[in-house]
């Protein structure tokens, strides 16, 4: 399978603080790849580098074969990005938000109108197309944010904690949509701190203190660590990291190697 996303020793420092510490990974086209970790683990910093929003300090990364360090603007044109705070304009109507993002991606008027009708139907937004976005419940805003990220038909979609704050039914429906997209060949790179969502991914990585502590399918990781859930795997890895860090021992999450 072709590689959609690749990183080699990708690193980002802010002064003396290393937010992402020499991570390496590959994500195949059409794969749902989960990027797990606690708050502050480095997930958002990493995804911002992949999206061309933040320059790496060291290492390299490619998205759809494009170097994120050398051609960040080109990367932005071929991906969809949905942030955890939903980059929507609350004062605009639903369809006006879609019109805006179609313009951001330089779609022609004909293509923009066609894609708007397609995503309105795809996400069940036809009946609220004239609603002011700020008046929508959070679950509906989530649908609109995803529709906006897909307005230009990207083959790679980055989702940064997209289910935060939404109810369980909306979360389940969201993941059904994600797998439908992946079945059509769209690559999904999703950050989350909900461990149960890891079970929906083809593969996951668990990040801790800027490094990748483990990577593999949910089944592989549960078998490797002798745990019945990804939550248990996560707690096992993070607790081990915290103990080693406390006693000054090298291990998962340590910046000494």
C-alpha cells in the first residue's frame, strides 16, 4: 500500500522544552491511524507539523509525498484539517461556512456549489443549512466542521481531538462516518485522549512526554502487554514512564536517549 504520511526523527523544541522528541512512523493510504496520549503528550504539536502549520526543529516528515519542512503551503492544499475547537464562524449560516472554506481551497464556483450540496447531504445538514452556526448543538457543529474539512475532497484528513465534549451517540456516529471515508481511500490521522476510541482505529500509537511509547494495531498492543483493553495498555505504559522519570531511570518518555 502507498504511504500517505511519513515521519523520520521528527522533533519540535520550544526553547529548552522538547514537545515532540524524534518520532518516526508511517501511515498507509486509507488507514485510520489513532494518535493517543494524555494532555500535553505532544499530540497537537505533532499534528500541527504534519499539517504544515508548525516547522520541525529537526527530522523530516512527508504528507502525500510532500515535505512539510520545505513545502508547507503545498501540504495545506492536499489535506483536510479539523481542529479540536472547530474552526467555524458562529455568526455565519451553515452553508455560508461551507462557502467560506470552499473559497479558502480555491474551488471554482461550480465545484464549490456541487461540493456544498454533496456534503450537506452526506452529513445530513440540508435542514439546517440556513441556521446560524452558533445556534447549533455541539454535535451538529462537529458535523459541519468535518464537512468543511472535506469540502475540497482531500485524500488525507487530520482530526485533532474531534470528539471532545460531544455526547456518546454523536461520537459513535462520527466514527461510523470516519470508517466510511476510510473505505473510500481517505487516510484518517486522528488524535484523541479517549482510550475507547482507539478500538475503532486500524493502528494506533501511544505518545508520552513527546515520544512514541508503543505503536501497532489495538489487538497487537493488547496481546503484547497482556491487557484486555487499550486503556489498560495506556495506563501500564504511562505509569511505567512516570515511575522511571521519578527515579531518574531511562525509559518511555525519557529525553535521555
